[in-house]
C-alpha cells in the first residue's frame, strides 16, 4: 500500500488550462496598461496613505512584443490564512512562469505563512518538490499561518530578510486581510526605496474577496462543491429514511456565500443567510419561526424530514445575540474574579443576574447547554468563542420547543427528530476542481507576468471566468483600487472591502424567488462527488453563484 | 436551475457491467447445482427449524441451455434497514432480467421497507420510473424501513398480501437480520404450501454481512470511499495548518470494518478497532493511553496535530463501559420515579451514589457532559442511547486530561487542540462507485435468475470480486448455509452470523503491522472524491479490505 493514492498520481498528470494569450513564449505577451485608477471609496484618505502605489493603471496581458527583460530573478511566496483548494497550483503557475522565462530564476517558499517571512524560514522550490504538489489540495508544501503583518517593526524585518535573500519580489497568497497587508507592504518597500515588488493572489473558500475586478476567490468552487456533495448525500438519505431533520452548519464566519452556493446546488428546505438576517434585524425567535414554518408545512404532507443550512457566523448577525455576546465579553472581563468564584452549576443564574433586562431575556431563552457554551468556552482574551457555539444544536433545540408549543395548541401533529452536522475542514483541502486547478495555475502564472513587467501593489486577476479558460482575460488590478476606509479595533484603516452576500444580487434574488417552494416541496438536488474526468458538463463547470453573477 | 444535476444525468447513461456468463440471452444461462449443504454451525438445530429449505445446493450460473421456463411472473421487492449506495441498481438488475426474459413480467416495489409488505403499500416499477433511479444513491425510489418481520402473524399478513397480488417471488434487500428473516419467511411459505419464493441480497455499508460465499455486502465500498475522501481532506488540512488533532467517529455500531478500511485508505495516526478493544479487554484508560502515546510521540517532533478514527460502537466494546451502561439501564428503569424527582444539576451525583463501586468509579472518570449524556438521552424503553454518545468528545477530553498530567510531570511539552467529527449519513446515499453500481446490478440480475430457476431461501451471490466484473461468478447460496444459533433477547435463535473484524485476518494483520509507524510519522494518504470516470485505477478499484482478503 502506497501513500500516493491513485487519484493523486493521476492528478499529477493533469495539465492546467491557461488563457490562450498566455500560452505562448513570455516574450510575446505584452502588458497593456489602462488609465490611472481611484480607490473604491475614500479616495483622498487612501491616496494619502499610499503615495507611491496609489492610482496605478489596470494591466491586462495580451499577445504582443513584451518590453520586459527576463533576467534571472528571485521571488518569495507565502500562503496566508486558512487553507483553500488550489494553493499549490498558484505556486506551480508562478514557478513555471519564472522558469520558462529564465531557468536561472529562483522561487523560495516561506514556511508557515507570514511568520516564515519574519523568521526567515524558507525552502527553495525545485522541480521535484513542485511535481509532488501539482493539482493537489492543501497548503502542506510550505504550510500556512495566521500571523498578521501590520507593524513597521514587522515590515522592517520582512525587508531585512528579503534583502538577505536578494529577493526581487514577494507573492502573497491570501484573503482580504492578507492582501490589504500586501498593499501596505508594497507601499512600505517603495517608501524605503526598496525595489522589491509585492503581488497578491485572491484566496479564500469563503468567497468574500471579490468585486468587479476579482470575479471569485480561489478555493470557493471546490469547497462549496465538496460541501454540496455531502449535503446532497444527506438529503438523499433524508428522502429515503424519511425520519430526520438535518441541521447543517457550514464554514463562513463573515459572509454566507458558501451557504448560498450550497443552497443553489442542493435546494434544501431552509437556508439562512446571515446578511439577510442582519438586514431584516431578525430576532432568534424569527429565525426559529422560519425553520418551524417549513417543518410544520412539510409535516402536513406527512414529511417529517428535511434539510436546514446554517452559515457558521449566523449568531453574530442576529442583532440581539450580537448584543448579548458583546455584553458577556464586557461583563466577564470586568467581573472575572467574581465569576471565577461561582460554583459551575450556578454560573448561568449568576450571569443572568448581571445582564441588562433585554440581554437577560435573550440569555434565558437559550437552551441550557448553549448558556454554558457562552460562558465556558472563552478565548485567551476572555471573549466568547463564537466559532465553538453549536448553532446547529441551538436552533434545532429551539425549533423543538417551538413545535412542542404548536403541538399543544393543536397546530402541529408531526414528529421532529433533528440531527446536527458541521462541514468546514472537510472541504478546505480537497483536490482542486478542474476550475480551481486552472484558475489557480493562471493566477500564479499571471503573478509572474506582473513581476516580470515591474508591477508592485497589484493583485493577480483573471476575468470572464464564466467562459472556457482559453478565453479568460489575465491581468493585474492595483490593490489600492479595491480599498476603502473602515473602522477596525477603534481606528480607521485602509482595507479591501469584504464582499458580503448582496441581497439585491442575482444569486440571492434567484434563491429568494424559489425558496418558499423549496421550503415545502421535495426539490432536493444531488450533485455527487467532484469529478475531475468525464463529460465536460460534469467536470468543468464552475459555481452557480458565478454563473448567475455573470448572467445578463 | 434543474433538480437533476449534471452528474445524475451522466450516471443515467452508465451501463453497469455484468459477469460475462450473464451477458447473453437468459435461455443460454444454466443453473448448475452443487451437492447438498450444511449450515455454518448447529446443523441439527437449524435443520429442524428449516425442514423445507435446509440442505439445498449451492447454485452457479454458467453458459448452457436453461431448463427454466420464462412465463410472465410477478415479483415484489423491499429495501430493508439503513441506506447503502447501490440499492436502486439491485432493483434495476432485477427489473431488467425480468423484462428481458418476459416483457409481461411485473415488478412491484413495496414502500418503506417491510412495513410496506404488511400494509400492502406498493408501486409497480415501470421503465420511466426505473430510469430515474439507475446508478443513483439512496433508497428514495421505494424508501426503506426498519420493521422486523419475525412473528407468524406478520408472516400470515405478508402471505395474504402477496397472494392478493399473485406474487411469484419476493426479493429482500437487507443486512444480516433482514436476510435471516428472509430465510424464515421462505421456510414459512413452503410450510404453508405456498409457492412464493424468497431471495435475499446482501446489503450494508457496515460490511458485516460477509463470509466465504458473500465476499462483501454492497454499499461498503462507496460509503468507505466517501468517508475516506473526507478523512484524507481533513488529514491534508491537519498537515497544512499543523494545529489540530481531529477525532473522527465513523458509522458502524457492531463491526469496525469501515474504520479499518478508512484506515487502510488514509493511514491516520490512531485507529481504534472495537473487536480488538474487546478481545484485549481494554479499559477506557487503555484506549486513552493509546491515543496519548501518539500525541506525545508526535509532539516530540514538533507535530501537534493528527488524526484519530473511532468506530461508532466503540464504547459498547469496552468491557467496563458496557457494564456501566447495563447497570445504568437496570437502575434507571428500577428507580425511574426516584430519579425523576432529582434536580437536574444533582443527577450525576445521585446516579453515582446508586452504582456499585466499580461502575461508580468508571462513571466518575467520565467528563461531566458525558455523565449527563448517559443519563439524559434515553430511548423510549429507558435505555442509554449509545449512538448518541459523543465518543469523539469523550475521548478527546480524556486525552486532554491525560496530557495535562503528563505535562505537569514534565513528560509532555506540546499543545493539544482537538476537534470532533462524525461521518455516517454523508456516505450512505452517495452515488454508487462503479464497483457498487456493477455489483448491485449483478446481484439484482442474479436474484432474477434464481427466481426463474425456482429457487427459494437463497441469497444472491457474486464471487471472485477482486477480478474484473466480466470474470465474476454469479450464483446463489442457501441462506440456511450461513446460519448458526445465537442467543437473542434471552432466546436461542437461528441467525446469519454477523461478520466482525477478524483479528487474524489479512486486513487487520496488515494494519497491525504498520500502525506504530503511522502513529508517529506523517504517512497520510489522500484518496480524494470517488471518481466515476477517468483512468481505470482511479475509478474501478474496490476496497483495500477485499483486495487483502482475496490476496494469496
């Protein structure tokens, strides 16, 4: 038995597709520049903060004589933040571009994310190392990490380590925060008269790094398909056994793109979208009622089973719970000693007595184990760990209570047996779908072209992703262009705006149009496992979200 | 957006492979009979209980002139028990065989499992209905159920309903219990001078219906591959993030075949095998120590992450926990009223005081939330619901305590951050792998041939499954041949022996040989999603368990 599986071996042989403009000698690819750009908002403030990198033009790569020289260069690369399928292919595209242009060029992978840059921990990427990771999932080649590069002390250290290695450029593969930090680093290097270039690549399964120039972040397609496989399998189980309501929580703290995409793929009975819950100022009782509505309607048809999708961050978007959590955080840090002296079993009652009337009422409405979760599982700063709250259990228990009352009032005669699931780690390191494998390789290859053409403070971009890969448009977008000013930890900061689910966007609008039918009928769809081979409509399609967003 | 996904549409077009002996006109397939058979054990007792169906010969189907007449017949089919990928293909194989032999023949699917037989709820299978379910997962075509057919009142009702429909035969697709009941039903019909034949098909993802004649039950291959996909993805995540220990519980109450197969597919650090735990009379502390051993060894290398696989039924195989559960069941039913009067928070202390010294000690050693789970979540008969015990949390908490002590003694310096998962419903209704699609279709087709040749009390059998489908050997095994006498609910009953993991079998022996290395090294393998297309080594392989069992 070998540790290299049959699929992994077969995937090594996959040749990722590139836009046709890039499928020629690098000398025949020209960088075409547009006119000066402005930031997304707060132009004055951003311009002041980025005097050297603000206003750069959008770049696109087309057929034509390149003005770049292809001397040997040294490039560093880091993977930052949570894993997303395809990260290795970004490195492969960058590596292949570098070596194709000049075999003397070198690529260094910093280990464990940004901390590898600070600690000068790295390895040189070689052919044999690269070949072990082509078209595979995970970030295990150089690992990842969550250290944030924000302070000037850190920037100095990065500069020092980069100079020691004689780096010409650094590629930061990360989400909105990491790319924001990349933009600041690019500006910092320029301000320090360093010629080291910084290029970003849009990574996150959450799908919340996107805008008119970044059509999707990589990994979203594969992760959402993996979760949809499982949700579809569970829905088919529910249709067969006809006895359970499955409450399925899905990764995605800030944005509900994953839940929405999975809903479009599998057509569950109820899907909660955090952005809508917040916009409508829904209470926990409203959310419970929405689920119970579906349960009761279906019970009338004799169907005591169904599927509910819940985004991981939901509770933070319910205003009254958000307020309760804020109160708990404040109160627990103020009265830590007093709290510590309370006997375990009496803690919920003590907490209840400390809260204001509104928060106390909300706290009292929660099932007892959730009351305990809110006070016991705190992070080192004493804050409630929202990611550990078992929202799927919280909701199913409250729905059960709601149904008991409805039954007592003669309004409901069904049976309600809920089961909980949480999917996140199952999809972040899947073998990238053909779409993500191609997209990532193209992102990496494009990041090389941006470096070769002297750009800094750019993010690698592929557009027209709804078309076949050969027709994609490769280029670079100035990172400052995607920025605005937002309050973070009490200070106004320049950041890349996080893309939440837009309630007037086409994906949500489609969902809103059909969900009442889905709530009541058995309209489930079963996507099955991601296919890397077979008919093109099975193995080469991208997300429904992207398809709807790009539809006329 | 359609509810029929691209994969489902593509799978409709898949033509399941049959053994070459069956790929000809039914008139050219002859039933070759061996000599009289004996039951697996307790021959006298089984013979007495099955006077009409005991001792029948093994049958195999070969090329040759059939002696069967192919008059129009009516056949009923039921799906019994938990879902397993491929159930629809068994029905498809049966349906196609029936219609090929005589287009006037009819197939009736009884709805919701055995209860459909009792309540005469059924539908007639038609071409268009069948085509909606070919090569799909789930049992949703006619659903399944867990009603057991055991009493003579039930048998009379089944006979009455079958006669009303003028059924010639009944195919029972189920696990060991359902096939045992099928054997009893076949005998009962004979005893009542009914000519209605009964044929079984071996179904269960648990893999515990197998013996020298039944090489594997259907669904095991697909379910284990689906879980292995997820375990591999999580292992890759662990290798990338390098900060979590994932405790993964896998379906399989009685037997640990799934955990073992997933271990062979993914090479996790620790895999617990219930049968070994019982054979070695391991205590909970022993199990905790086995896991902690791996955690500590890996921490010495700086690897504070890993994967632990836990079979769902583990706690029932730990003798001291099994004893505790039995005591709790007795005590809680004896003292139900007294218990009901105890305030919630004081229940664990009350329970503790009622137990004998040994059980009290074990109970006290458990984390508090598990203490609550053991007394709160009881079934309608007042018994502890073992399937609801969160064994993954129980073990990770106890390992954490163990490590805290080791740290205090200076024996461990690592960090331990565990996460729990439970996989079961995710795999029971996946689209069947090519192996399961072919195997199930062949089982169904063979069940038709057994009917056409006048057999009853047989189970459909395909052998030499390690070879390509064209070389499989199709036939039938008398159900009585797989039986012995076992004590069930205090009475000796004739039953098909459940196949547990054999500790001297090749799959376990291989695992035992390599596991110490896996415990310490990063030897993970990443199988990825089930592929239905592509290179044959990617999409046509069956389980490693079967491969090892059939190896010389």
